[in-house]
C-alpha cells in the first residue's frame, strides 16, 4: 500500500520488476491511496490519508509498516518474520 503513485518511469519499472520476482513466492497486491492536498491543512490531509489506509486494510490482516524512522532489519530477518507469519496461519500480511 502506498500513498500516491510512482511518477517517474524508472521507479515504476523497478517496482514492476520486484513484483515480478516476488510472484513465485507470494501473491502481492498493490494498493495506492490518493495523496491529499496538504497545502490547505496538512494535519487534516494526513488524517484523511490515514483513514483511507485503515479502510483499505482487510479485517484480521497483519500489518507491517515500512517507515523511514523505523527499526532497520536485514532481508534475512524480514524474510524470517514473513515465514513465521505464514507458519502461524496468517493468510494476509500487508505492508505499507
């Protein structure tokens, strides 16, 4: 899930390549949330984007937020976390 859309062609192509590589291992669905005009009221725009994100997440889904200020993990640690979720019976793991 992402707020806004990738505008530059090279970023879209890179994202498409990663989605293609993930195909044999997982079902991935990209959900793009419209970004709000923060020029009018940034707090309100962020609250509206947040509400849109919450509405798009299926009930019971496990959410993994990828955030710039978040804790950094290696690819191996992230893969192990996803594997544990799958073994625990989680059918859906969302990343945003």
